[in-house]
């Protein structure tokens, strides 16, 4: 963390459950240019892997994170019926109010967090100054088809292993997990050494949340979001929007372009050396692009 920001963290009650939050506050004359609330992916990851966004505090922004219900350090309820897109949207809104993030905020969402940010904007865009989408997807069936296309480009030996264990429904098998890593190293994070924060989020994935909403892995979406598609509503979003993705992203440039086409006036940036985590793979460039967007969308 840069010395130009200070950090506060703790727990707060959101919709009747204890959630963990972390806020980076800027110091100095640039302080308080606005707030960026960052939504992690999964569903079921922790906030740690999107922490590079805290770099925005160096540009005068307050940057807030929280672990969604059932994720990371937040409370894991026994009732799996709580894990829905609709409730997650209300959780974002309750967090905005409870954490006193100000009237209007900038909302950033990564992956599933991007789907959530879109869903939030469709209901609460009056509370937004802007939207930043990283590897987001508004149409799960289309995103799944795109990931199937990427899978079809994997080496034959890897595809054979995947087919075998998918047919058996044995998604936890160590051979299958090894095959999945081939996909992840191409399309999730292409850095030779994965950052500790990324490994932490993957190692602490909340399976109750992930399995309920997504499925056993990134490209096998059989959870309750599998038919989610708000493509035809994207034109209702009128706040300044930055759509980002990586050239090798599991949420492919085709998915990013579809969002860009849907949200009138949005800006699209594809990071040529990145996959699903451009804020790690091209960190300095990514933060600069986001900071420039924030500057223009005040």
C-alpha cells in the first residue's frame, strides 16, 4: 500500500449478516475526489484479488471493498437460498449506505462482480457517477458458449482429460484440476507467478456460494445464474461506463464488445497482454486507464 493512503477495515451488519470491509482513504490535498466501490468475482471469491484497484487512492479516490455474503471473512449463512443476484444487488446498495460511501459512487465490478455491477446499475443507477466493468458478462449463456470455444482450442490431451471427468461428473479429481489449470493459465491469469492475493482468493473460494450460483468451475455454469441475460436492458444504462477486458480473457473480447455495443457512449479498452485480470497483468496501465476515465466522469 502506498503511503499516500490510509486503510481502515472491519465488520459491519448488512441485511442482517456480518460482512467484512476494507477502505483505502487518500491523504493530502487530492483527498476525496469521490469513492470507488469494488465488487469481487466468483461468485464466491474474496476481495483480495482485486486489491490493485486500491492504487486509485493515489489519485485522490476513496476505494472500498467488501467480501460478499458467504465469502472470505464475511458470514456464511446456512440458507443457500440467500445466494441470488437480486439479493446481491440489495447488498451492494446496503453497503453503499452503511459504509457511508457518499451520495453517488463509482462502481467497479470484476467478472461476476461485473454482472452484479450491471444488475445494480439497472436498478440503482441514480446512485452512480460511473461504472467500471472488468471481464464482466451480462449474458451467461453467451459467455458460456465463448468459454466453450476457448476450451475447444486447448491441446487435445487436455480436452480428453476434461471430457472424461466431465462425463463422470468428477470435477474434484486431481487430474481434472490439473487440466483446468491449463485453461486458467491461458485465460484467467497469464503471469508466470500468480500474485499471493490471487492465490489467496482461489484457495479461499466459498464453494457453497460458487456451486449454488455458478457451478464447479469457471466454464461449467450450472448454478442459479446459468440463464441470466440482461443484454436487452443494457441500453437503459446511461451513466459513464468503462468496459475493459483482456485479449486472452475467459470473458472474451466478444463479450466485452457486446457490452460496449449495448451501453451507449461507453468506452471499450482491451488489454493486449492480459487475460481475466488485467489489473494484475498490466497493473500500471490498467490503473492509469481507470484513473483517466474517473477524471472525465465526475
